[in-house]
């Protein structure tokens, strides 16, 4: 038995990590699939159909990892949205997106976060997870390119630009929370056991390093955060609403007014 399987804290954190990745993939796929018909153009509709299938496929290859972990009362994999009450996905994946602009903002922020985490898992000492992460990343490049392309299109439309900025500003705090607080014990155990690379703030900074150049290039105004702190050589994102944060499900509580 690998040593990390005897580390209760690392094992619990690993179960949580797998179900969080899988649930976000699952609900992202479900939400995108709802735009396979309703997208504004044929190209977007076809791409949405393909993206939805791939995201759901990613969830299907991640969920079986739970069965390989010797941990009691593991969350059950999802086949339908109502298969379990507790969801380990960000709150704005709970319900259908009302507009294409909202869909694009959510796709960009969630898929970029998932990609950031998967990149830090490809060298995991748990080989089944490392292999799946590497396989999923082969398809993620197209997902990010699609989302970024749609952001650029919408940012160029005067009547839509404000709406896009509004959704990005509303969703971004929860995605920054998603990476967890600095010094999170479960994350520390995962890193110490070689199950993942980096750490909470490393992941959050890498995430912002992907997003901020796009925001700046398109002149998207989502301040007061994030901004580059020259002295500390890192992104400053201000105070986050940790009081609304559910650290187990990695989401803002549904009853919270913060959005």
C-alpha cells in the first residue's frame, strides 16, 4: 500500500479533490449542452455540443477513481443531476445560464480553473490520476481557445460588453475562492505526499496569469481586482468573501447573497 493511503488527511483531501474536479466537469458539461441548440450561431451550437460531450466524458473518467480510494462513504458518481443532494461544483453551475454571454463567462472561468488544477496533477505519484489528467489536458486546449474566442467576440459588441463584464465580475470571486485559502491543511498533505504540485496560492496566481492578459487585451473592466503588484510580483485580488465559502464543497453557499 502506498504511504499516502495511510495518511488519513491526504486520503480525505484526495477524495475531495477527485469529486470536486469530476462534479465541476459534470455540471459544466450539462450547462454547455443546453446551448447546443440555443447558441447564437451554427458554429457555436456545434462547438457547444462537442464541448459538452467532452466535459461529460472527462467526468466519466474521473469518477471511477473514487472506487480506487480506500475511504468510507465516498460521494457517489453522478449520472443524473439529482443522484445526490450534495454538489461539489461552483454555485453558478447549479442552474441553466440565461444568456449566451453568461454562458461564455462561466465557460471561460470554470474551464480555465479546471485546466490549471489538472496541469498540477500530471506528475502525481498516484499514476491513475496523473494519466487521466494528462489525457484530459489534450482536449482542454480547444476548450480554452473556444471560450477565449467567444470572449473577444462579445467584448467587441458595444451592447453586450457591459453584460460580459458584469458576469465575469460576479463569477470571478467564487473561482478565486475555489483554489482555497493559503495554508489549507488538506492541500498541504496532498503536496507533501507528492499527489499534487503547487499549493493554494500557486494555483490561484497561475489561474490569474491565464485570465488577466486576456482581460487587459480586450480592455475588460473587472476591477477592483485583479491587478499586478509590482513590488511583490504577484496578482493582488483584494479581499475575498471567505465567510460565504463552503470549503468541503468548494463553493459559495447557495443561500449567500454574494454573486
